[in-house]
């Protein structure tokens, strides 16, 4: 579809460009949110691992 855009004029062209710009901005925000979720999950995973190790040491009396 991008190949035919130079042929578009007027409202159709403007509407498409606005929608595309919104879509790209939303896609960037989604990628940023996923990266934040990933970092939080990695951190939580590490914390749970540390807690598990500490609990095992306490239960084993070490």
C-alpha cells in the first residue's frame, strides 16, 4: 500500500498519514511498555530466586 501513497491526494492522503503517525506512536509506546514489563519481571524473578535460596537455607539450618 505504501507504494501507492504518492498517488493519494486530499483527505484520503491526510487521513492515512494521521492514522499511520498515530499507529507508529502507539507501537513505540507499546514497545516501551513491553521493555518496562520485561525489566520488572526480570527483577521480580531475581528477587524470588534470592528469597527461595534464603528460605531453603533457613529450613536447612544453614
